[in-house]
């Protein structure tokens, strides 16, 4: 997720906010390649559906028991890289550390069939691209029968995504079943990716990997935002994405917001689809757009990269859409405004406590990258706050805000399917 901002060179920022440029990662804003040994199937168990002529070694019941097994917590061991970070992870013996290039590999023995491998990066990674790269590499050796997200956790404003894939692989005429799990925490400093390839221990792996990621201690160089929010998205109750928004007041009175998001769904049996987005938007104190940088990747591949800036006559844009270069300008019936403006308006209208309707012209590249789009808002008081219906073109979302007009939830009706977006962590206020 954070690595998608690799193309955003924020040289015009004051020094404190310029630290966001730590987001600059290697490559084209996609995932860093997983270590060579991260995707080798480590352990699998024989199934009753063995190839004809081969007698299976285990019954379906014993295989199912292996996939359902868990372990109790054990003592944690110190993980330390001098001058960089310290952390703690469950292990029966001191972890084995290996540093190669921009990755520190941490291998731990928990008494399971296979070690847990964790990779600590010195450069940012994006959750979707990194996860896709790992799964794609693993799929070259095995065939995933099913794969999908199985947990979404967080630590302060940092999300943690868990994915589990069940696979089949044939060895010596016997069909084997495997269980591949990964956890990605794509924070901007010392991001972590952990894997375990062995039947079972799904909840235990979640505990071990997330507690390891949360235990990191290091001297941060990141500035503190005026306002920070972490949102979690579910599709029919299953984790499907997250977004992290941080807002900074600049010394010249302008406001800058950094929005980073990841979406991940099971697109077909044994396959997942990932999308990462990054927006860096600068506005004036009233929320009118001054400039914006927008990046979108699908499965680690660049889809949209657009820069827009306000001019004397309208707005200029330049960038790439699906591999084609675009450049031009557009005018808007009203000044183009940002999320900062609409959130301030919600808070102002909440003080009146009355129903209200208003329109804004906003720039949303995924809807129309070469023009501003009209967005309508219908705000209605309820017992504990407000319901707000936001409509853009043919799409609408129902937002829920508290009594102060601060958004807490979003609901999208997709016919038989439901998308829910919840605010799970917040710091500061606008």
C-alpha cells in the first residue's frame, strides 16, 4: 500500500512533512519481490484423493484434524537489528536472522511442521502488490484450491492483512494438500510480511505474526498528522480492504492529505484480485483543490497515474491511464473541492442539527480522470447523529456520522451483496 506512493516526489513540502517522502520505494510503486525462499511449498499432507494406483497414507479425518490444529502461546524471543529496531516473537529458540539487501529474514521454530518466516523491509511495500507477488510466485509450484483474506487487524493507524490459501500439489503420484498463510503489515517504516506453509495453525499464525509486528520499537522519522483515520472494509462480513487517511497542516496555511488504500477480493476459485491506491491532495484552508497526485495499481500493475493542478483558467492534468499518456485541461462550474472541505461542511451543518442538501464538484480519477464530477450530499439527523447519502453519477453510499458530524461508517448496497466500511482507529481532529 505505502509503496504505491513511490512516484510522488514531495520536494515542495516543508521539512517536517517532507518526511512523508520516506514512502518512496524502489520500482514503479508496486510490490517488492518476495525473497527467493518465501514461496517454496514447505509442508503438505497426503489426502485421500490420491492419484489412481497410489494408496493414501492418511484418512480424510486425520487430514482435517491437521488443518484445524492450533497451538498455545509460548515465550517470546528478542529480535534485534542494531541501530534499526527491536521486536519480540514467539519461538522455542532464538530466531535466526539473515539480512540480504533491503530485507531482514527472521525464521522461528514454534514446534510446528514448518518454521514461520517473517520479512522486515527497509523500504515500504504495498499490501496488495506484495501479497499478489507472493501468491503468484507460490502458484507456480502449487495449485491453490481456495485463497482469500481471513483476518484484518490493526495497530494504531497501521493495518494488518491475513490471507490463507489451501492448495494441492502432486508429488510422486500422490496428491498432497497444503496450507499457505501470510500476514502483511505495510507501514511506511519497517513493514513486515510473515508466512507459514504447513497444515493448520491459522489462528496461531495470526497471533504470532500480528504480535510480532505490533512489538516493534524504533525511532520514527514520521511527522504526526493533525488528523489520522484507519478504515476497514468488509464484503458480506469478510475482510475486503482498508484505507488510511492522514491530514497535515502546512506552514503556509495549506492542507495536505495522504490517502492510501488497498482492496482485495477472491476473484475466482484459487485466485485473488488486489488494488492499491494512493492520493496526495493539497488544498487551501477552505478545502478548494490546489493540486493532487493520484496513483492506482491492479495486482501490482500501474493503471492510473495522474497529476492535476489548479491554473488561472481551470485545472491542468497530465499522466498515464492504462498505459496511454494523457494531458489536457478542464473547467468546472464551481471550484473543485476536496474531502477536507466536505468533512468541514458536515461538522458545520451538524451544529445546526437540521436536514440539509448540498452539491460539490470533486476530482475522482477512477470515475473521470479528465474532468471534475458532481457529488450530491443529503444529510438527515437521526437519534445519535446523522445519515448522509452521497451520490456520484449512478453510485451512492450511505454514510453515518456522529452528533458532531464526524463520519463513522459507510454502507454500499450491491444488490445481494453488502459493503460496510468502518472507522476502526482515529487520532487528532480537524
